[in-house]
C-alpha cells in the first residue's frame, strides 16, 4: 500500500467511552458523508493498517464517533490516539466546476488571462491563512492564492486551470 493512493480524512483526537469508542476529527467540508464507512486505514509506524468499523455516528461539526472492531477498552484506544486516518482515493466524490482536490491538480498547466501559460502546478501550499498554488515557471516559482475570484475555469480533460491573477502579482515573479 502506497500512501499516495490514499487521502487524508482526519485524525483520532480522543477517546469517547470506556468501551473502546473514539472521536475522529474529520478534515472535510461534509463530515456526514463519511458517517457510514465500513473501514478506514490508520497510519501506524509509517504503515496504513485497515480497521473495520463496528458502528459510527455523526457528533457535531466535523466529528465522528467510531467503534472499531477489536477495540474494546480504554487501554486499546490509547494506542490509536492522535493517529491519522486515510481512505483510498477512489472513495472521494467527483467534483466539478471550479471545485477540486489539491492532489488532483498537481501537474495542471496554469493559464493566466493576461500572460497566457505561466507554468504547471508543482504543489499546493495549504496553510491555515491562505492556500497557494506553487507554480513552476522555468527556473522560478510563482505563488498564486487559491480563491474563487482568481480561478476562472478548470479544464480537467486538458489538465489546465484558467486564472485571472491580480494586476502586478505575476510581474513580481518575472522581474
């Protein structure tokens, strides 16, 4: 199992009961979508280990209460606390329009309305304050904030993202 074939869903943040239940803090816009999972993969010592879910229920905001098969006590739960949860990429819902997953757009060509093609997306810098496209342009990097006003269109077929960068932003990197 290669972790690049999985997506990060969240983290086990705390124990819930004395019967082996835990709280998963999900890193998703729609946590209720994951309420009926049959299993998840937990990253333990650098390896993804499959855990089957006995029962789960949506808690609040981005939390899911889960009881894993074979985890029956508070002691069993302690080894799982603060572990990351993953799912296979094929379980991600398809997005359309201007919505996208960060892993999906790596390598996409970025085309600006004023400059034309400005390079390909090398990675996404996902910081709490502002997510940013890191675009490789010749021997340089161009950083473009990710927001709906800048992104005009995503062409998944041709692996291109059309943007309209604020005046002067791209110039900063080309001088």
